[in-house]
């Protein structure tokens, strides 16, 4: 080795040896390799190339580093394969939607949303009175109900203008910095359709819902909350994720 040659690391030499020996590489890739035994097998070749004695422990460390890289690469490749598969399913669902339905889908984005989570002890049959105590006048909000909680989503400015003093006694948590995306799927009445076409519209609704869910998964778009009916999807996201999510949905669903 010339004094001008760049020193080659033990790990790089191990990579070269594995590249030329399918048996060693396969054992490492499958996870069945005994690192100490494999290190002893490749040790003479490494020492030949470096012209130095090499500690078995250093070779084991190099083998483990390479094995981790192989696993990380395979996991990433599997993730990309899954992403491509689900993307294809989502595209197939969207392509199957009739153009009449697709052109009638409405998507809106409203920012500066506040999430008001009501206290657990408030029963659903008390909700009307509770809302009257929270707001001093009629106001627009979205209400999400599950078996364990009641949440209101309202524009921050509207909340500030209509909130009554003392309303905090009903509120468990207030979270700001949210946005709301609403996707409205056309209803039967909007099309004035026949019974035969109605079945197609119902299929279109399911396809759109499936497409939206898979799109959120494919692009790893984080949700704060969601509400889904047969003709409407409401997505609650952080302000920082909302614009990106809206643009992806708008672009994908309009076919642009």
C-alpha cells in the first residue's frame, strides 16, 4: 500500500468481502450469522488487505454496523413498497369515481380554530344548557362526540367574541393553533338522480372516504381529530400541517 493511498476502514473492507461472498452476506442479512465466528472467517482476508493485525472485536463491531444498515435499508424499502401499494389502491379508488361526482366534491380550509374539550361529567342531555352558558349568542361550531368526551371546534375570533365570563368551569382543556378541512361529498338530492344511479353515488362516497384515509396514511399527515359521515369528512389538524394537507387533497382529488 502506497503512503499516498487513502486508508480504508475495516467496515469498508468487510463490505467488499461480503459483496463477493453471497453466503456470508445472506447469513448477515437473514440475521442468523454468528458474528464472532464470521469475524474469525474474514479476519485473514482483512489482515491481508490492511497488512496489520486486526482485533476480532473490531471486526464484530463492523459486522454489526453493516447488519444494522442492511435492516434499515430493508425496512425503508418495505415502507416505500407499502406506500406505493396503498397509493395505487387510493388512485384506483379515485379513478373509479364518476367525473360528475368528482367535480362536485367541495374542499374548504379554515384556520385559527380552537378546540374546546368539555369536562367529563357533562352529560349529552345537558349540552344545550351548557352551550348557552358558554356562549352569549348563537354561534357556529363543530361538535365531536364519542362515548368518553365532547369536543367543540370553533374559530378563535368567534370564540373570543361570544364567550361568556365564567365559561371555564365547563371546559377541561382549550387548544389553539388548529385548522379545519371540510370535504363535502355530493348528496343524492344534489344530483336528482334515479335509483339506478343512486347505487353508483353510494359507491362513489365509499371510494372517496377510502381514498382520503389512505392518502392521509401514505403522506403520514398527522390528525388532531376527524369526523366522518356518508357525505362529509371534517379533518382537524395543526396549523403547520393544514396547508400541506389541503393542497395534497385538492390536487389529488381534482386530478391536477
